[in-house]
C-alpha cells in the first residue's frame, strides 16, 4: 500500500504534468478520508483542479466533509462561489451547518444565495437550534413508516430511497401528526414475514432526545444503550431527525478535544493547520496568566531566601517536590474531569471522590517521600534535609490530590466547564504549596536544630 507521502508526490506530479486522466483514476481509488489530507500539501491551483476532478466523480462533498475544519478557508479560497454552493448543497444539514461557518463572511451571502431554496430554508431552521445541541448535529433524512404498513411495504419504501439515504439503520414509526410511536431495527424487519404489520415489529417508547438537548447528552445515550442512531423529537414528541453513530463519534472527538485543550489552556480554534497569528492570539493570554502564577511561586521561594543561602542543597531538591506534586495534581484532575464529562460524577458525590484522591495523595506522598528522604540522606548526609523532604512530599502530594479533585468539582458547581482553567489553577496551587511546605518545614527544622 502506498504511503500518504508517496501518494501526495504522485498526485502533484500528475497534476503538474497535465496528466489529469491518471490523476482522476488515482483519486477514484482512494476513500474520501484518504483524499482529504492530501489537499493540505497542494497549491491553490492544484486544489482547484482536484476539486474539479472530484466533481466529475460526484465525490467533492464527501471529501470536503473529511477535511480538518481549519483547512476549509484555504479550500474555499481556491474555488468559486458557485462551486462552493454546489458542494455544500449535497451535504447533510449537520455538515452544512458546520461548513457554512468557515466560508469567508464577505462571500457567505453570495454562496448561500446560490443554494436551492429548500436547502436555504432547511439551513435557516437548523440555525435556530442552540449551539452544541442535538438539533445542530441531526440529519433530517430518515425513513418514517405507518404502523399499518406490512414488512414488505416497508422494505419497498427503503428500496425506493436507499440510494439517497446511505445511513438507514432504523425505521421510525410515526402517526398522522408525525409523533414518534416506535422504532423498527433493520434486522427485525428483514427476518419478519412479508405480511406482518410494522406495528407488531416496532419497539415501543424508544429512547429519544429533545432537539435542544446538549450533544454530550446524546453521546451518553448512545453509549448507555448501545444504539446506532438516536431519534430527535420536539416537545410534542414529533419526529424531527436522527443522529447517527458516526455523528456521535464526531461529537465525542470534539468534546474530548475541547476538554484536552482546556486542560492545557488552549482554544479549539488552535489546530495544527491554523494560521500562526491565530495560535499566538489564542495561546498568549493563558501564557501570560501562567507567567503570573510562576512569579507567585517565585515570590514564595523568595520568602525563604535566607534559608536557601544557609543550605544551598534545598535548591537542588525544590524541583523534586514541585514536580511530584504537579504530576499528582494532574493525575487527580484528569480522573475527576473525565468522570464529570462522562456523567459518572456529580457534585453531590464529589466529596467522596475528593477524599479518595486525598487518601491516594497521602499514600503516594509517604512512599515517594521515604524514597526521596533516603536519596537525600545518601546524597547530602543531612537528616534534617531528609525529614523536611519526606514531610513536604506527604503534604504537597495530599494537597495536589485534593485540589486536583476539588477544582473541577467547584467549576462544575458554578456551571463552568470543569476543564477550563483547571490545569492552570491546580498547577498554581501545587507549585506554591510544594515550595512553601518544603522550604517552610526545612526552615522550622533548621531553626529548632540551631536552637537545640
């Protein structure tokens, strides 16, 4: 199998040589998910040519859907408004909603004006749903049946639209007002006698979600009930659309990326292909906050300047205590944030989780503290330094475990994203407490030793 690098070089060589028929055949052999990354290595003219070739194969929309979102402005810049309109008109409404946001504002109105009127109306309705809601990620294409239909009639209805809808996983039974009555899995329909009514095959009172439900709730429903698709209904239980498992995977990926970025103090707009000025603008505020917390830790160290001057070895072991506390806090923070994100932990049960993390921190602190004290005693020969290192390790690891649990739980209680800013807050506490405990305990022990 050819590597992506080899394929990209081959495609560029064929495009530059004008051998478009061979380039078209090469693209035809590749899945859309493999074609999309190649566009990042092409020039604007080459992208324009590839899009035209994909149009001939009626695959441009599927390739565009697989692109990293931050690459879309570059792709849109290379093709005309008419071509953009033709591409996005073929997308499911959830993909259309997402891609429209990346069309430059000065061109967006013209592009949307070129969409077929039904698609424009469908887009306007979808834009009324809240951000990150089920209504934003659902597709409005689904198979609706009457419960009086026979199994054979239902199969015939699938055949009539099967080419237009590639994601038929369940059939939905609705009444005259399009209220959801039940769901029929494909395997149950195929195995049933041709004359059996659909009403006898359907699963009554199926799991569904409201259109304004958060997309994380949808992902949790799919995970909990092992579903391949979830029907979306309005307040009157009328069927509006379906969210399929591939969209749920996208939601899970998006939410995981969001949490990961927030823990690191990053914005979701800062991606690998984002312009440098975007990354600078998004990262700099958090880096300045981080700088302030570093100076806070430095100020704490400065309080014990005389102690460090007396025992220079303290400066050698300071990073050990701070590093271990930082790692402990990050581990606790990661476990608690994940539990909150998956709905496994609420604030009411958070106290028990925080106490557990505190106990883990103490146990790890005792073990690592004994090891550190032994190393310090062997290295420096100072029992005072060894005891200070042991006590500081226990205290700082206990605090880091407790703070790693408490910070995201408090943010959750305040209706804030538990991942947003947690990393910076926990790191600040762990660093400050690690330096203060180590240097403070060492100062007390040295003063007592000198007085004795």
